[in-house]
């Protein structure tokens, strides 16, 4: 039986999604947007399913990019993946941007994700697993950290097309969703959110 996987990503200033049936890409979408990902994500997914002649119940698994990237964007896609997985009774697989970047590459390999505000990320992948996602101040620091290891990279906004990243998310999810004790997708923030907690005292709770 051929598995059908729907993956999506809102970890940067875009909404991207990929629908796979086995090895075949049925539909691939990418829309640039600085705001409005929460309102656009599910309608885009419905449009893709309709274009492929499928419904939500035809899906075997979901894939979602868990970051690192935009704090709010990651929360949007992870929450959507969890909600859809619960309602449909199918697994949701969280995939980091570095994992998606190096999908299909020979190991050992490293991924470099160049973000905004001179903040970048790196992750090593060996034959026996992956290292932690590292937060680095700029691309030059990533190059020094990774040394001579072969490196694949993309930027935010992407130097590699965003479609390639979300397809990587879908491919990894398709390989992993049958694993036992699969954890729920969780955001990978690496660094704290830019938003600061309110300095005002919380309201009193009346008995």
C-alpha cells in the first residue's frame, strides 16, 4: 500500500506545503507572506488535497517543520499538526529544518541554516544519529564550527527553494511515521523569543 503524507512549514516568512504519495510529489506549494500564516495554512492544505483528488481521511501521516526559525510561525504549524493528527487519528512527525535540508545526503553531513538578525544554526548528522542544533551568530561562525565536514545549507529567506525544504520534511516524515513511541512534534526554538514578558503586575484573583 502506498503511503500519503502531507507536510507543511511556516517557520519563516512563508507558508509551504508538500503532498506525497509514495515517492511521487502530488502537489507542492509555497507562498511568501510576512503575516497571515495562521489564516492561510489550512485553506492551502485543503486546496492541495482537492487538487490531488484526495480528502483528509486519505492521509496516512503529517509532517511539520519544527524550526529553528520564526517563533510564532513555528507555533502555528506545530499546533496545526497536533490538532490535525488528533482529529484524524494519524501520526504527526516533527522534522527540524536542518534534518529536512540534508534529507537524502550521504552521512556524515552537516546542515547550516542562515537566519535573520545574523543568527544562524548548524547541526551535524553522522551514521549513528544527529547532534544538537547549534545557534551561532553568523554564517562565518557556522563554517568554522563545521570545519571540513560536507555541508548543505539554506537561508531564511531561502537560498535553497522553500519547496525543497518542505519536500525534505515530507520525505523524512514518510520514513519515520511508523516508528514506535513516536513523540509529538515540539518546537525547536534554540534561542529565546524576542517578546518580553509584561512588566505589569498580574490581576488579583478574587476568592
